[in-house]
C-alpha cells in the first residue's frame, strides 16, 4: 500500500501539508485548518507542487530565507488504500481513498472545487462511516 503523511508546518501561517504517495512522488496539498475526522467539516486543501518521497519523513526546521521557512513536525503518517486509480481520480477532480494512520483513519475524498479559478483548490472530506 502507498504511504501518506500529514506534516504540521509552522511557516508564515500554521498549516498542515497533506501528502499522498502517487506514481513515485508525494502529491501535496496545504490545509490551512488541518484535516478533520468530522464528516461535516469540508477542509480547504490547496494543491502545491509534488514532493520527493524522501520528504515524507522530514521533521525539522527549514531555515529562514528558504521557501517554506519554519518548523515541520509529522502530525500523522501511515498507509492508504486508493478506492479508485489515483491518477485518474486526481485528473477528474474527485479521488476517494481510505487512510490507515494514528490520527486519521477511514474513508476520505479529495474533491476539486468546481468554481476554482486556478484548479488548485480542493476540499478534503471525511466520508461518513456506514454501519453493518
């Protein structure tokens, strides 16, 4: 199973970097308020550049003067199971997956905001769990 990581990033503004391993890179989104386990919360997730896989284990301080300067801490990490082909889902603007982390677990979806002017604004949504 591919990996995911959420890094708490104390840059100019505190945000959370949500990263999914897809096709040899970490597809990445900045989530200003952080991910939520509440299906009623639809968290803004702004897609940023892909990162190398090795960045998924990074914790430390990015020095002043460098892009993203500030402290980075791994907030959650684990494996994830795509519920559809990741590249196809991301291309069409809706991708469902199941996370297996310490803080985040269960089904989630990334959905591109239709009225986005840049195409980089998504929502990260926890799916309601079905019983039985």
